[in-house]
């Protein structure tokens, strides 16, 4: 691995490989589209921002047909998947009209799908959207949350999904 400063930007594939060295948690974010139909997308770009006010950020490709559903004021739920929910990550990574058909979920007060058995979930509202290269950075305020300490997270590393074993008894 070279640590010298580069004179030209690295190639896209080189950047992908570098990012792949950093394991991330896997989330599914659910919301409603313009017709109020439920939508969901798998995202691994999720970060805490602030405790007061409680803020998180995540990003979505500008070209995504779902991007408009997460505009300022949009409500959504961020589900932190547990180590046994790899199938959900794959289901929501693909665009289809019947994503929720075989997913254990219920609708919350706002009509947003709430996926059962996750390691954690955050009910949020988008407070700002910022351009970030080929993505949009979504800044959201947390209005409600829950977590289950007995469920270990699902991770994404080197283009592979894997889970951690829970250390809590």
C-alpha cells in the first residue's frame, strides 16, 4: 500500500476497493413515494451526527428513482439489520414493486413500513438534503427509536455481507 500523495485522482474502481476495506453496518430505509406507496432501499452509508438535537445522515444516489421520496420534510424509518437478515438486505437492494410481500412488517402511524426483528430502528424526518458528488446527503432528525441488545448487526465488508455474533447473554 502506497502512502505517497497522488498527483491525479484515483480510478473509480480503486476508490471502491479502498472503501470496501471499511466494514459498515447495513440498513434498510423505508418511506413513502409520491403516490404514498411504501418503498425501501438498502443503504450502508449511515452515520451519527449529533446527540442534541438527535441527527443522523445517510446518502442515496442522485440517479435513484427513490431519491425524491426522502426530500426535506419526508418521514422515514432506518432499520439496522441484524446478522440474520441478509435476505432483507438483498431484497431491498433490488428495485421491485412487491418488495414488502414476504417481509415481516407493519405500518406505523404515518403509514411507513416498520420491519420487525431488526437490531435497531430510527424513525426520522429529513431536515436537509445536500449535494455530495453523485449522491445526495440526507440529514435527518430522529423522532423515535428502539434497539435490541440481543441482536448483533449485519455488516458489509469487501463486497460481502456477514454478521457478528452477539456477546450479550
